[in-house]
């Protein structure tokens, strides 16, 4: 259980740092660990890898001041049903 909690802590640190790619990878590992011990997380709330990749690309476009691409990616994510929240720390996604 300690390994599981350490992984969750690592994912939270990555989210706080705006490192969505690491957060997604660690979150995937956490889900696999939970499944291995018979725990099921709220799978309806999972953000798919494609959407996370678009969020990372949106952050990269904003950093490059390519706001047209950032706006396009935001619109694509919203069309997929996500609430897109962008702050200085990075982009977060929630199901709408």
C-alpha cells in the first residue's frame, strides 16, 4: 500500500508542477496497481491519453505564444466534452 500512496503523491506533485504527461503515466500505473489488488477507481472520470496529449500540446502552444493553435486545441477538447481550465501552472481537464 505504501508504494500505491507514493505513486499517488508523485502524480499529485506532477499535476501541481503542470507536468501532465508524467501525471498521466503515473495515474495509469496507479490504476493498474489498484486493479491488481482488487480496487476499482472511478473509471468514468478518467481522461483518455489522446485528450491529455492535446492538453500538453495546448500548453506548449501557449508557451510558444501560438494562440491560434492553442485555441484550436481548446475547441477540440471542448468538442470531446471536456471542461478545459488553463492557468499559469498548466491545463487541466474535467469531464463536462
